[in-house]
């Protein structure tokens, strides 16, 4: 994956992503608008937020790994 593709994915609005409606609703409620916002937090921090359960962590990590960016999760 080229650097520009990584930036494009990180800047992708979560609302326009292929993730579940639950994921989109929870991240919007918590003020996360793109994947760069999420990437700044470790998964243990995300899981401690209201309604950000283990299922949503798995969904987030799987999305990042599918887009060859798993290394950005909990760096």
C-alpha cells in the first residue's frame, strides 16, 4: 500500500466506511469522525468508552488489517 493510500484511509469519514451502523453510531456519538481520530487511541482506551464494546474493537481492528494498516492499531 502506498503512503497516499494510507492517508486516504485514515482521512476516510467513518460514516462513509463499510463498517456497521452500530460502529458508525457509536463513533459519531463519541466524536470520532475519521480513522485518524480512532488511530490516536489504543484499543484498551477505546473499549473503556461508553458503548465501545469488544465487538466494535474487533470490527475496527479487522477493517484496519484488511486495509494493510493493522500496524497502526496499538503501535
